[in-house]
């Protein structure tokens, strides 16, 4: 049986409400998991996080989350798995959508 990946997700304070107030989430993922599977697991465990995806339907001026991998994940390719390895950290930051008047494709 393949060893599980223990991944720590560090949640920025503005996003913690969608994560039941947690600042850290530790996930045990299959050893073959990639970043997409990590995000799907977060969406399944914390459904309110889906509203924080960047996209055209978000509230102008509202928050969205950005995922950033820790430095070891960025420098060491891990068997084609988008940088995931046991013990690595993933950081979720909150960014702000531009106001409606500044959105691409609109005059203003």
C-alpha cells in the first residue's frame, strides 16, 4: 500500500470563516494526489470555499483565494505530481476582486 501524503494547509485570517475558523488544516491524501485533488478535498470538507474561487461570477470587490506552494515544493519536482510531497505546506491567501468599474472588458 502506498504511503499517504500529509499536507498542511495554512489558511489566511480573511479565509478562516470558510474553514470553520481554522488557521491550519492537515490532510492525509493518497500518495498519488496532485494539487487538483488537494483542492477537491478542501471543497468537499469545507463547501463554503467554493465561493472563494476566482471567476467572473464573484462579487466585485469581494475576496477570492490564491493557493501558493511552499519553497521546497517549488524547487523539487515530485514524480510529476504538481509539487506535492509529504510534509509540505500549502498556503491559502485572500486576494480582492477589482471593483465592478475596473473589471476587464467593461468600460468605466
